[in-house]
C-alpha cells in the first residue's frame, strides 16, 4: 500500500471515529524501517479523533430577560400649596388681629373620569408631636374630571401691629376633623399630606409651615 493511500485512509478514519481499527490494519502493511513517520501521524490522528468524537458539544445559551421592579403608577390626583390666589384667605379676627388660613388644592387631572371617595390626610409631622396621627382634613368627597377642591390645612392668628399690640397666637391650628392638632409657632414644621381615591394611585405632598419673626404664617412645598 502506498504512503499516500495510507495517509488518506488514516484521515478518513479520523473523521469517522474508526481510528484504532484502521491504524491496526494499516500498520501491518508498512515496512519496518519506514514506520516512524506513519506511526507518529497515526498517533496524532488517533488522539485528534478521540477528541473529536468524545468532546461534548457546547449548548447554545439564551440570554435571560432583564426583569425590572414595578414602576410607580402616576397619580391622577394633584396637590398644590402656596401663598397666593385661592390657596390662602384672611379674615378679621379682632380689632388688632387677622386670621390667615392656608389651603391645599386637590385636583383631578383625568379628562373623563370622576375620582370617587377622595380623602385628604396629614400622615406625618416633623419634628414629631405628642398627637397621634394620621390627621384627617377632608373625607368622602367626589372630584369630577378636570375639577378641583380646596381643603383647609392650617390657620393662625396674626397681630396686625405687633409693635403696638402683640396679640398673635402661640400655636398654629391644623384644620383636622375633631383631632385638634396644634403646632408650636416657634418651630418650623414639615407636613406630609396624602390624597387618596377609589381605584387610583395616591398622591403625596410635603410642605413646610412656619411663622416668621414678624409674626406672619408661611407655607412652602418641599421635596
């Protein structure tokens, strides 16, 4: 058998996995003095053939989908506070006193759906008070689409001329329903106001409430 035929047979055997049997048969046909090269070639092909036949095939991997946490559902309720327009009011309390009241505007931003059973509460006061919350500001009202309602938050009696007659209140009175929450006029308090309704996500607003050195009540949305 010619060398070219032997090498060809060894290559075919390596591809089909029949290395050992084929080599064993071919070696008998090789001259003794000429066995070095073919035997080395045969050994290499046997090793390669075993690797080719027995090596496990790599399984294709599928990328796992990226799972994100639930996104916060936007609320159709909008809360606003301020010191102008309908967000505040003043009344004459006494000859030398004025009572200032701040409101929160509760709006329904939906175009065609009424939000039913709305409730507005103060859920947290910072720094903490001796009173137990939450403090209910308004309960069980419906809010038509595109409409709003004003809910009183707090009131404070201011002195008109404190230099002449300082008759300002010592406490800010929160307009909760029957719970009588009061805040020290010398302390800047932060309120968390929450509005809820049937089948909608709730809305929260944080605001600061304080009395300045001149004795006037202020409010400002924060955070």
